[in-house]
């Protein structure tokens, strides 16, 4: 990942995110990221 995008001083890189096979397709990763943004806002 860091070879493709080295980031910047204010970048926050997070991942990979692992979601159980039975929970995929429900927007869980997006919801997790939204909560994380709320936490840091």
C-alpha cells in the first residue's frame, strides 16, 4: 500500500480491514470508517 501511496504529513492510513464473510456486503467497512472519522473530528 505504501508503495502505491506514500501519504502526506496529514494523511491517516488505515487498513487492511477484515470483515467476516457472513457480514460482507452490508457496508460495515464504510460504517467503521465513518465512526473513526467522527472519533477524530
